[in-house]
């Protein structure tokens, strides 16, 4: 019987949890979540305090437990150090694997969150049974995990799948440090920028955006999604625009990798009904027809716990 202490490191929140593996079944035992800040030591130290408490409360001995870490990239090639991800300001050259292993006196492993979540959706979610699968985070940022020929593909230096860095347009919202990038149009931060720009344009015409409830700078992707669900045309149109650019990026992946399924998480999983019409129109315009016909594009199935599943996969993946 194996226990896993998982760490899901995200741009908005971080979590630590304890679970037990019984064959392929995950038994969830305990979990604690905190806000992410730029002080990585303070965040990790607090998570370790909660982790220690879980071990004691549930009577789990350290020899029976290992650590799994899921974190947004880029990571060092040996997957030991966090190398200043765009969604984790202040987390520069963080030796997280050795830090957590030393603090908790247990072996630790880490995977890029897109890789970890790709493995999770492949084993437990929407990608089960696929031989060639792409997973896209579509959360705070946009990254991809690649399952090719039934194996995780990470590339020469562990950076395969950084598709959010691809530029789709010479100008546009900034994502991954690049204006007009796929991440700029298809991420929480990117949709927020698009929404603020739209609110400014409407304000100049004497109108107020449906998704603006306070100051323009406080608009979030969640506000846009809620307005779209309420039937507000400006919000629906904005998400459709994001869907168009998403389709453009997917067309490149479909033509290059010829996957049988693309699984998209987080924001896409929650708002795909507002994006998929425009997304498929763009795919049919841009991608090879035979490759597009062979590919399904589906929302992730593991929901808000996908990061936890990913951390489990980081601990056990060989």
C-alpha cells in the first residue's frame, strides 16, 4: 500500500493533499488549499506544516509515503527546479524537489502541470484508451502535455508542449511574455485582457460591458463566463473570439501531431459551449480535413481535482 502527499502548485492557489493508492484506485484522505503569493518559501513552508499535520492525524509513516508535485513550467530539464513560470511571479530558480524532500524527509518527484494532467486525463479521464492525446491546460496560462504512441513526450530539454508561446497575431493580448500569443488569447489572463480592452471600447461609445461589475481593471475571465451564461451578447461574442484563436492554435497541433483526441481543461471545460462553434469553424478553415476528421476535441473530465490527480501521476510515473 502506497501513500502519496501531493502538491499542486498553481498561479492562483496551491494545495497539499494526502491520498492512498490501492491498485489504480486513488483513495483521497485529506486536503488543504492556500493562496499563491510571490514568497515561495512562505507558501511551501505553510504547505509543509499542513502536510506534517496530515501524516500525524492519519497515522501515515514516512517510509510508506512519497511526494508528487505538479507545477506550471518551465522546469529544469531534470524536473528538480521551477524556472520562473509566467504565472508564478517571484518563483525564480526554486529548488522545490529538494526543498520539500528535505523538509518532509520523503522522496519527491515533479512534473510540469500540463504533463502531469495529461497523464491524469489519459489514465483516469477523457483520454482513456487513446494512443495519441494532447492535453491543454487552458487555465491561468496555456500549456500542453503530449501523449504520443502511448508515452509522455517531453522533448530534448523537457520543454515540449509550451504551445502557449506560439504567436498567432502580430499584436493582441500578452501571454507567456508575447503579444498575440496563443496563451494571450486562450487563458484566464488573456481573456481578462480582452475583456478589459472590450470594456474600454464600449465605454468610449457610452456603453458599459455586461461583465464589468466594478472598476475595469477588476474584470476576470470568470466575470465574462458568468455574463455569457446569463445570455449577454458582448460576453458570448468575446468567448467566441477566444474560441476562434483556440481553433487556430489547435489546427497547428492537429496538422503537426495528428492526435486522436485533444482534451482541454479548466476554462474551456467550463465554457466550451460558447467557444466550440467558432473553434471548429477555424479548424475546418485551417487544418487538414482528414486530420481534423480523425480528432475529437473534448473538455477534461477530472474537473477541479485535475491538479491533484496530476500530482499523483508525478509521484508514480516512471
